[in-house]
């Protein structure tokens, strides 16, 4: 399963560093080269917690 902390960290960093205009949404794709693709959808509000949802390949 894809780790939701992988989405929260860059989402919070980008917001706190002023590198994106919140609210925003990001899509993170990972694991394709290893044959275990997953996709994380990251919602970044102007304030408060980062929300992460997504899919993963069952092991």
C-alpha cells in the first residue's frame, strides 16, 4: 500500500514554503519502474491538515 505520509510531507512543505497557492491538489505517481504503480491524490488547504487518498497494487 502506498504510504500517505509520502503525500503529506511534500504537500505541507510546498504550502509552508509558499511554493504553491493553496488550496491546491497534487497527483503523485510512484512505483511504476518497479512494477508496483500507485497514485496519490494530495489536497492542500490554505490552513489545516493535508488530505491524501489513492490507489496501490496489492502485494
